[in-house]
C-alpha cells in the first residue's frame, strides 16, 4: 500500500513564466495540481521539503494530501523539473486522484537472496536490466516495490516479467515479457607482465662496459703496431745510406 502524507503548500495567483520566476526569486518552487475534472491549482512549495520527498524511492507512488487554505486535495507527484546545472527542483506537477483513478507509475525493484544463487556463488555477476517497472493500477493498489527472488539462478539464467508476482489490480504497462535481470559470467582481467629491455639491469650494464673497453683496446693495438713498422724500416735504412757514402 502506498504511504499517505500531508503536504503543506502555498497558493499562487498568477500563471506564466514571469510569475514562476518571481516565485523562485522568493525562495519557493512553483507547481501545479491538475486533473480530476477540475481547474488547475497553482501552488508553491518549500524546496527543502520537496527535495526530501524526492529522495524517497517511492516518491511517485506515495499519496500526498495537499492542503491549501485549509482545503485538502488528494494527489500524486507526476513530474519534477530540475535545473540543468544545479539539479535543484524548479517546477513540480501533481495530479488529483480519486478512488477509481488509474495511474501509470514506475515501481522500484528489489532483489533478494543473492547468497542463494549458485551462479553468484561461483563468481557470476547480477546484471540489472530494469531498476524499476512501470505499472498501471489504482493508487490504493500500488505496491511500494516489486520483489525479485534470485534463489537457484545459475550463470546464464534470467528473470522475466512473467515470473514476477504482482498484487491484484496491478499490471505492467508494457505487454511483452521483458527481462528484469540476468546472471552474467564473471569478468576476468589478464595483466601482462612487462619484459625488461636488454641492457636495462645494472649487472648487464656492468658486464657490457668491460667488453666494450676490451674491444677498444684490441682495436688500438693493431694501430700502434702499424705505426711502429715504418719506424723500424727507417732505422734499418740509415746504416745502408752511410755505407754508400
């Protein structure tokens, strides 16, 4: 059963964008109550009260007795417009309801018994396709939430709307048998180890330095020998020149 609470509001005299802006400058949120074969009623709400009500998951299924100048109107919240930057409410729509009024509202879904699901026990993941389900019903027949039991579900199993029990007089607004949730296979992430580059370790660098030095020394030795050979030839030629003289 939906929760019924009293909502204190203030009446407004003028409609239009200019009047709505003036209401916001006064620190209130403009709103309207429509439906029930009556003229629309312009209202203004305290923003703190409206924000606190919006935090309730059953905000759109609750019934509000809106009191204006001592007169109450039975309503339900239909829509709240938010500022695109601050996400603060800037306008609220309420609908008058009667005993036989049929409304379409989203009902939050709650998932139970995850520990009794063999698929989740072995690492499977609960993949929620729908966090709420829109239903058609009279306001007094609306449930606070819809229960989904996960007992016995294995990896690859899914829960469809036909397997969910709804209260009498409550029907989903979508005719097809849509999916509410599935048990997906576990996701495994593979991390590749980095291979160190050649010559990156100190040991290899230390070993490479002597090798390079040895190669340089080996290359210098023949060069020195090559320069020494002409010198020996010149020394041998000197005595020959002296003998000729």
